[in-house]
C-alpha cells in the first residue's frame, strides 16, 4: 500500500520512478498479487495513468487487463476499472479533446494510427470480443456502461473486422439490441451510438437489427424525447434509422409494411409561429427530412419508391410537408431541404403530383404553390441552394407527368393567357429572357422538362408568340431563343438555350422544319462549330454540333434548301466530318457533364458550375452515336433508313394497337374473373342458404306433423296446463313459434296459389277470347246471311201484295163500271119499274161488299207498309251491328296476337331460365356440391305435396294448351 501511495503522489523519501517503471510495477502487481484488493488497486492506478501514458499502458498492461476480464468476473468493480482502462487506451476521442488547435494537424494521423493498432491487438483474439459481448449483458452499471463504450470504440477503429466477429458470434447482435430497453438513459443512449457504429455499411447486420424490433424501439424513444423538439438523443436515433434504411431495400420494405411511415407524420407538425428554432431542432428536422428522402430516393427500386410515395400520401405526410413548405418563418436550410423532400415524394407518382398541383400558398388572392416556387427560382436575390431546390421540385413535378406538362405549356398558349394573374409559363418566359444568366439557365431547363418525351407539346409550343417591343410584330418563342443565342450572351445562358432547343427539336420533325425555316440559324451553327475558340467556348461548340446533328437526323426533307443531303454537304465543306464529330464529343468529355449524369438532383458547388441537366445527359448519350452515324451515311442509305423507319413506325403502330387490344382484353378478363369469383361466392352462399332452408323446412315439417298429432290427442290437457307442458321435447314457446312459421308458409302457399289462379284465369280468358272470337265471326256471318235472306223474303211478299192490290183494284174498277151501266139501264127503261126494287137492293149489297173489301185491302196495304218500315229499320240496325262486330273482331285479333307474342316470350324466358338453372347445377357439380334433380326432389316430396303437384300439373297443362292454340 505504501507503494501505491507513492504512485498516487504521496510523500516519498527516495527518487521518483519514471512512468514506464511505475506502469511495469503495476502490471506485475496485477499479474502476481493473490489478493483481489491489491489487484483492484493496481488496475485503478493503471486507469488513472492510462490517459497520460496511453502508449505505455497499452503496450504493457493490455494483456493483463484482458486476463482480469477473464478471471475476475465476480468482482464488478475491478471489471469496470479494467474496461475503463482499455477504453482510454483504444479510444481516440480523449486525445482529440485534449489537443490544442496548433497540434491538431500534426498529431491527428498519429492518434488514429495508435487507436487502430491497439484495436487490432485486442481483436486479434476473437474471444476477447466475445468476452466483451458477455460483459455487456451484465446489468451492473459499472460493468455494462464501460463495456458499451469500449465496444463502440473498437467499432470506430476497426469497424468491418469487429462487425464480422459480432456477426458470427451466437446471439451477438441480439445481446446488443437489449441495450435499447435499458431503463438507464445513459446506457440506452450509448447503446444507440454503439448500434450506429455496428450498422455502418453492413447490410446483414442492418437486417438483423431491423428484425429485432429496432424500428419500434427507436420510434418510441423519439416520441418520448419530444420528436423534433427533443435533444441530441433524437439526433442519434435518426442517424441510426438512416443507417438501417439507406440503400437497404429489405429494411425499407419492412419499414413500410410495418406501418412505421404513418408514425413519421407527427415529426413535421409545426405551429404558426416558427421563429426562434433552436439549433438542435433544426438539426433534428433536417435529419427527419433526410430520412423521408431515404425512403423515396430515385436510386431505390421503382416499385419500392412508388409504394412508399403512396403510403406517404395516404397517411397525410405529404400534406404535412406541403404545410411546412408554405409556412412562414421556417429557417432557410429547413425550407430548402423540405422542397427537396417534397420533390422526391412526388417524383413519378401521378397521385402525389396531382395533389401538389392543387396546393395553394396562403396569399391574397391564393396562388398555386408551383407559381410561388417559380417566383423564387427566377429571383436572383434568393439563395443559390434554394433556387436549385425549386428547380429540382419543378423537374420532379413534371417527371412522367404528361398532365402537368400540358398544364404548364397551356399557360403559354394565346388562348389561355390570363392578364390578371401571373402564370407558370409567364414566369418561365420572364426568367428565360432576363439579364440574370442563372435565371436563364434554370428557366430553359425547366421549360425543357415540360417538353420531355412529349411530341404533342413540342408542336403546341411552336404557337407561342412573344411581343418583344412596342410597334414590332410578335415573334415565336423558337425564333426569340435563336435570336438571343446569336447575340453572344453569357456561356451559361447559351448553354441553357441550346439544351432547350435540342430537347425541343429532338423527335419532332415539325419543330426542325420551323427551326430550319429561319435562314440565319444554319449559318450561325456552322460558324460557331467551325471557329477555333477557347476552352470555355468548346462546350457551346459541342452543343451547336448536337443541335445541327438533330436538325439532320430528324429532318423530314420538307424544305428543299435544307434537305439532309445538302446539310451534310454543308458540314463537309465548311467544317469537315471529323472536326464535326470531334466538336460533338466535347459534351460527353466535359467534367460537368459527368457530374450531372450521376443523379437527378441538381447539386452544384457554385452557380458557375451549373451547366448540364441530368435528363439532358441521357438525351446526349442517346443521340451522340446515331448523329455520328447519320453524318457518314449516303443518300441511298438515308432513303433505306427512312423506309426502315416507316416500316418500324407501322410495326410500332400495329404493336401499339395490339398492346391496346391486349390491355383491354386483360381488363375484361380481370373483370370477368372478378365477376366469376363474385358469382361463385354468391352461388356458394345461396347453396348454403338453400341447404339450410331445406333442412329447416324438413324440421318444420317434422315438427308440424308432431304438433298435429299431439294437438289432436291432448287439446284439452294442453289448454289447462299450457305453461308447463312439453310435447315430445318441444316447449310451448317453440310450438307458438312453429305455428307462426306455419302460418307464414300457409300465407306464402296461398299467395302462390293466388298467383297460379291468376295465371290460370289469364290462360282461360285468352282461350275464351279466342273461342268468342271464332263464334263472333260465325254469328256475324250467320246474321249477315240471315238478314239478307229475310230482306229477300220481305221483298217477295211486297211484290205479291202489290200484285194482289192491282188485281183487286182492277176488279173494283170493273164492278164500278158495271154499276154505272146498271144505273143507266134503270133510268132508261121505265116499264121495268117493278123490278127496280130488287135491282137497287142488289146494287146496294154489291157496293157495301166492295167498300168493305176496299177497307180491308187498305188496311192490309197499311200493315204491309208498316212491316216494310220495320224491316228497313231492322236491316239498318243489323248493318250497324255488323260494323261494330267487325271492329270488335279486329281488336280481338290484335289482342290475341299480342297475347300469343307475350306467351311466346314467357316460354322463351322459361326455357332460358331452365338452361341457366341447368348450367348453375353443372357448375355446382363441378365445385363438388351435391345437387338433387327436380324429378328426384318432387318424387321425394310427392307424398307431402300432392296438391301442389296437381296444381303445377294443371298450370303446365294450361300453358301447353294455350301454346297449342
């Protein structure tokens, strides 16, 4: 103990030993002392010396300290001292904290080498790392905490080697995951730091950690700490989440499927007053936005990105981000990162793009968010990174979004320009022709994205007319771009305009024709390409060569002076083919071209480096080879190529047509499959219902028969003991229920009987109407013929009476004449007076008889005339009756025809229904369902349903008889 006092600085009579000698003595004491207290004191002394004499302690004591960890596991205090000492030796953090600024550059490399060397010595024996994992499992704070710190330091120094050792160690990762559940925050927080180092660049460990429920635990910690308002612990958790998700498709899918995206929404809830954010909150929110971007990064597989984008829209995360985008008082770096995040959330997702197009800024009057962002992009007073973010957002909004492209271009067309408000198209034109070269470049690239892979909009943009100055006629947008290009503006402006023109003219022969129609364009391009300019102008020369090559490749030879062959001859005479190809290659060889081709987001260190767009690099890569070949082709080869192109276009049209047909058929097939599945499920349900109802009906029949027998026997006994009686196991409530059901079935039966009687009456009515129609026709014919015969008879009788009257009139006139003769004879002969009395008497008798006969004849004539009038009336009435009956006959014939047609339709429907029932039965048999035939069912139920069978037979006979009629 006196020795230890001397080591620790106590008074000593002799000379002080050196640090190396002291450390050596302490190591000997650790190795040779038999008392645990002595070893503990020696290890404590080594710990105190390890910061100042790091190299000596590491060289002399490491082996002894490892031996202590192996042998003295029972004493947590000495284990803690040993772990702290090893941590001081291996870790570089302590050295870096104690260094002065002047020494930092000189000793940084030495410190790193020292920590790596000691780490390599420690992990040379893999059992040491396994031992350390075992110690980390201890709950004692003095063991677990230094163990966590030591393991973290080992991972910092030799990460891949230590990761591999932990990975092959049994339950190695799972042991470390328990640190997140420790109730002591210091251990939990250092556990998060340990897992950060453990999961760096190791996909296997990342998967294990993710499936050990790391997402749930980390999100819980973030929520407990207050989300974005939390401290550095939230930052550490977010960094660990980024390690687990970045470039790990399996973990990203697990994160999405576990509905963890929904738990990110509260992170971005901001208030109205966003002033005075702390630096930690800004850092946390920045990491949260980066975590969202990790899930929807363009480098991820398209399917995974799309599913995450949809999940973010449905859970309201995109809406929350747009709220931050339009909020006031948000720090500039957070606003920039939010714009970049929203860009990748909407990129290539039509639903999210449509929502973003509908977002309005809280201004008066409200303006679309796109317009507000474009105003920032073309404003040279805005920060450079913010303008780049807005350009990226606009590009992502238009990526694979033909609808959005059309809306942007439509704001430039004459028919849709609104003079009262600023539109996106007006802002782009303003930026395109402003004095700020960066605004020129951004507006040109943005407008090029509005035309990307959309030939229709390229043609429509040719209609845009611009008023350059008062009094001058308007010029087209294409012409204005070439005018500015020829004025010798800044390189950045010319590069932007050339990229716009190349995108515009590619794959659009009409735009090429408009470009070549201006006689100044081709000489300008050839002049630019032929000159030997400086290095800065080489990029412009390459883009001019590309534009001229596009004018040749997509030329439809509609202009005689600028046909393909003439343009090639012009290049050969003024430039030379080899020189043209060399200038064309300046683009892809440029350093800025390689940077822009790496990722879609425009990221430039300064505005001067802002030259190429990512999508334009794809266009250059696609056209550079074909233009080089087109320059060397002859006219005959061009003709053959045009024929091949036409053939390919026809083939593509045919393929497109068949693809469309196949797509429609696939849709129909899918709909039919769904319908079949629906019908199958319905059929199964109906079959189950039918089976259940059949069983219920059978049960009801059995119960009814039992009740009928029982009620017939025990009616009086049932009335007196109705509350307690059970009939063959059936309670009184069940009996009443069965009676109600029986009444329902009777009502249904009566309803069906009524419907059947109605059908029978309808059939009988139709039959009787048909019979009445026949009898009516016969009676009409009979009455017609009878009336005619009767009229003939009457006429004959009239003729006879007329002849009789004429005869009697002749006799009367004859008798009158004889009477006159007799009177003359009586007056002439006086001697014959004696006989005059007899003669007078005779004549008076004759006159009386004649008068009587005349009266009778007159009465007969009168009677005959009256009879004649009555016959005429009867004849008229019979004629009208015949007309009425004819009308009724025609109406009945129509009704019979309609009835026959309806009956035929009913029979057809019945036949179709029978076929459908047969088909359904066949399907049920195919599905393995037992189906009884109607004949079997009717024969089985014949004893119980004789009356129903008779009625059905009568119904069928009536239908058949009516059909036969």
